[in-house]
C-alpha cells in the first residue's frame, strides 16, 4: 500500500473510530485557547484545564494579561511547569495583541507567529480550533509518533513531518487529523506498549504487526 492510499483509508476510517474527537483544552475565546496552548507545552491538557478556570477569572482580556504582575501570574500557572518562560510568553503575546491588534487575537499564521512565544504549532491550534481555519497540521508528540508508525513520514522534525502530512491529507481534514491522532495516541497507540492487539487501525499500520511480533505491544491480557 502506498502512502497516499494509506492516508486516504485513514481519513475515511478515523472519523468513524473517533467521531467526537476535538481539542481537549477547555476554552471559550481565542485568547483563552492561545493562553491554554502556551501553558500546554510540556504539560498535560488535564493539568492545564485544572489551572485555567481560576486564571481566566482573574485575567479576562489581553490587556489584563499584559498588565499582569509577573510574580502573581507565575504563581497562578506554576503547576504547569516552566512557569517563568510561559508567563513571559503570555504577557508578551498579550501586550502585542493589545498594542497591534486592538486586543483581539489575530487570525493569520504570520501574525500569530509574530507574537512572543508563539510558534507554528500554537498558531495551528488557535487557527484550527478558535477560527476554524485549516492553515496547517498540529504536530505534537502524538501526531509525530503515530505518523511515523503509520508509515506516513520518516522525518523527526515537526515542521518536516507537517510538510509530509500536508501533501497526503486533504486540507479540509488538517485540523481534525491532529485531533484523531492525538485521541488515538492517548487511548490506544501509547508511546510505550501500544495496544496493537485491539487497535482499530491495525490493518493499515505497518508497525503494528512488527510490534506484536517483537513483543513491543501490550499483551492481550494487559
């Protein structure tokens, strides 16, 4: 099976396996999603979702975040890890949004990438989920791992993986593709001991049979 053929079958199968797949960061506004995504670096969505309710009550606008006392903001997000650099990114991004975009999160890749602390992955999350714009494919650890296991890329660099995927996945599925693979990575295709025996994608996965054969997959009894 060629890569394009496998990609087409996966695009047809994954929405049936995960019809409710969505961004698992809790947010109500583009600004909240931007902040939550910055906090999610090297942190679980579950932990971020424990922190953001109180955070978003204290800071309701870009102006609020821009004017935040650094020490207080750091304390509020401390449990997400790397809190000093994250607080700096949030304050810097918010200040730019307030100064250059009238307090509204911009809706283009170039403008988002120009915000302090915002890279392509964060921009893709915001564009796809807050503005429903398929400008790229979010490549996190799950998407990168599963794309390689599924034989869709041999790259290890996130940007190169994204470029490979954008050639294979129809644009209208770019945002959902990330959701599908993230959900599958969290629920079935674990980094260690993937559940290959019960995997809905096994017939399309070149790695699954090898993992089972080599004892790298979770056993049937686990």
